[in-house]
C-alpha cells in the first residue's frame, strides 16, 4: 500500500542492503592467502554480508507494506529539532579540533557548553565554567589518580 | 562441599575494608544511574572500563557487579515514582507500582520492591554458588563445535526472541558482528575492514560502540526531542513500612518471582523481560484480590521485582561459567575480563577461582548493602532526579570523551564516537534494539574463533555440527527460538480473540 509507505524506512532498509553488499565487495577485494582457502578470514565476512543483504530485503518488505512501527513512522509530523542535534555535533567537532593543541580540558569544556546549548540552556556564563570544572575534575581523577594518559594541553601544563 | 569452602574464602576476601569500599561505591553509583532515566548499568560500566588499567581485577569486577545490582534497585524507584521505567525489565513494575504511588502507597511499593529484590538477589546468588560448579563440570566437555552452537543460541535469543521485530533485532546483531570483524584477524594476521586506517587495526573499541550508542545517541535523541525531563515525581507519601497485609500479600510473590526469574536468567537465552512479565501474569492469576490489578496491587510489584533481580543474578551464571553474556551489561563485564587477559569460559573457575568466589561473595554483600542503603535514603535518590537535564547529559558526554579519547588519545576515535552516536539516533528513531549490537561485537569474534577451531579439527567438514549430538541439539534449539515465538504469539492472539468472542 503506497499510502503507508514511509521514505525513511525504505531508506534505512536500503542502507542495510548496501552495507551487506559493501561487506561482500570489500571482502572479495581483500587479498587472501590460499593456505586458508577453506575457512579463512573471509568466511565470516561473507556470511555476515550475505545475512545483512537478506535482512535488508526483509526490512524493505516491512517498509513497503507499512509494517514497520517505530517512532519515526508513528510520529512523522513531529520532526526532530535538527538545530539541537546539530549543536551536539558541533560540540564534538569542536572537541576534535581543540583536543590536539588546546588539550582535553578545554576540548571537553567546549563539548559540554555546546551540548547544554542544545538542551536549551542559554546561560553560557553559567554552563561554560561548570563544564570547565567538570572537565577539570574528570581529568584530575582519571589522569592523575588512575594514571590515564590523556595528553598535554594549555590547562594541563599548569596542573 | 568444595563450593562452600571456596565461598568462605571468597567472603574472607569480600569483607576486607578495601573490597567493601569498592562494593559500596558500586552499589551507590549503580543506584544513582538506575534512578536516572536514560542511564543504565551497561553505559556506566563502559564509561568506567578505563579503570581496568589501574585497579586490580577483583576490585574492578566487584565495582561493576555492584553497579549492575544497584541499577536494578534504582530502576524500580524510578518506575514507581515517575512512571518512566529506566529499562525494559522494570516496565511491569511501573504498571502497578506507579498506581500505588498515586494512591499514596508509594512507601510500601518501594519497600516491597526493595525487600523483594533483596530476597531474590540473595537466592539468586545462592543459585550461582550451587549451579556454577555443576555447569563448569559439564562445560569442560564442550568442544569448539558445542561452543559455537551455544553462541548461536545466545545470538538468536538476544536478537530474535525479545523486542517487536525479529528482522530488526537480527539486523542489530549482524551490525554488531560486523563491527567485531574490524581489525587484524588473529589467526592469519590479515587486516579486515580497516580501510587503510591504522587506528582500526586493533579493532573498534567496545567503549566507543557502547558509549556511542547509549550515551551519544541518546543525547542526540533527547536534545532533538526537546526532552527537558520535567517528569512529575510523585512524592513518597505515608510510611515506608508495609502493613501486615502487605507482607502476607508480598512474600509469596517474592518467592515465586525468584523461582521464575533465576532459571530463565541463567539460560543462555536469558534476559529479564520475559520472567518479569510471566511473574506479573502469574501474580494476577493467583491473587486473592485480582480486581486490584491495574489499580495498584502490591503483588504486581513484589513478584516482577523479585523476578527481575533473580534474573539479573541468573545472567551471571552463563557469564561466569561459559563466558556467554546474554545482556549488554554482562557483555561489557566480559570485555572487562578480557582487558585483564582473563579468558572467560569454564576454565575461569579453575584458573581464577579466587576471583570468581570473591565476586560471588561480594554479590551477597552488595545485596545487604542495597537493602540497608536504599530504603532509608530514598529521599536522597529522589533528589538525584532533580539534576538539570542539560548538565546531566552534557556531563555524560564529557565522560564519554574520557572513556574514548582518554584511553586511545586518538581524534579518530572521537570521530568514530560521533558516527556511532548518529547510528544510535537512527536506531532509536527506527526502533532497532541496541543490546544485540553490543553482544554481537563482543561475542562475535569469540564465535568466529570457535567456528574456525571446529573447522580445523574437522578439516573443513561442516557436518561436524550435525554429527555431534549436543552441538546439533543446540543449533536446533536456536532454530526453534527463531521460528517458534511468532507462531506462539499468533496462537495466543487467536486464542485471545476467541475468548473475547466468547465473552462478548
């Protein structure tokens, strides 16, 4: 029934199918030693790729027949706030950019602040220092007490 | 009895101040994360995996086990007071428990849940004590084909039996298996699915997948849905003490729930959802006041809560004796063992017997601690719910960063975490279960290893799985698990519509 067809579920099922095909193609391209011709390092990848393809087809049938009950299909009108999701993504990208040079503490503070913004906390003067404190204590506990090597950074050098 | 002497040694170890302290930290942390909706024991343990670099194995495992048990306790509190079950196994508790709280009987509801959990937990740990050596003796006879078959049973059970859709459950499982393939193949040294990235040669870290799916994905989802967590908390009114009637209506439920929960949890096809539901229906059928069900019947809290905790203890049986995790939390505890280079499996009890028995003894201790700690401190746990959600989830992301970047110091891993988080969001929106991913990721490489071992000894002859009776039986069981549940469900619905027709 075309009226129940949700483009989202069809896209997800096709993505699963493509993953399965990708797994098989990648495995075929990998060089293998003939010594392990029978049950070598490619047996499981082939099996998993084949199963993913089969599941992708079954998912497609579910999507096609509109038998896929999930939040995305039950509440299609309520769209996800992509701005909020984007802010969390931005937090991660900022952390990835900062962590090498500025160090863990500042990177984690950026992640924290952007994530609180995503949740609607606009008082940055409150959330940023709080994030800094949390990152600082996390660093102290894990790097100083537990000996995790969390790298160098601007703040880390002062400790 | 050998087991008792070993257990006594375990207690001697478990009652040392340091061990008690780890246990205490575990149950406290566990209760806190159990109370908070959206946080579970699997995520908490994954975030704490970095401590395995520094803390010795026994203490780390005791901490994790404390978190596991504590989260069960905490989850019931949330179910009763705000009607948002922290995890699927406490959905049933919310059914009657929240109604009780609304009628001003929150105190007795919390009490029967706590005492029921204690009773079930204690019996469950006793069950582990007796059952573990027996299963180990049996399992020592297993060869690679049997192990592989057993893992197939576990795979099918966790992905196809629970949840709404077998197809989606299996898709999750195979995604997990695929993640497990990434990295250098141990037997041949060949790199698989690394796409030339040196960071991927060691495989994808369990922490990245777990934290990505459970913490980052959940944060995306809640931020996108503007979920600010303004849940209405029903204040705990009245006395915490249960009346004489409450006791007499509860204790049978505790016992029955334990008897249902432990065996089902201990099966390789375990899980806590099925026994809690079974217990609920059983209590409703056996209750002298069935009319109260749906309006806050205390039996409906006592039975399922006991079943839930007994199953949680039961899950540790296949984990400790066979190295077979049947829940996401157990899978992560298994990977903690691996990070100590301890091979889980039937040899565990022989090679690291002291560790296992200390862990079991600590579980007894954890149960007592939870009972003593939780009932009087219930007001404190309710306050945990008032942590502002923006700070809570942003804080979790900081710890997610510690667990990934702090371990590998690789920006690549942070990017991977982000990617897995997006995957987690999609899985949440399209209703794919996440636990099978974790189990596939951790158990998949072990299953492949057993399969290839079996193939080496049989010289590539696949019939070895059919000619060895136990392996064949297990594979048939796996097939039945895959095929039977929908048939049973159909039978039940047709019967129910038949009943409805008769009544109508």
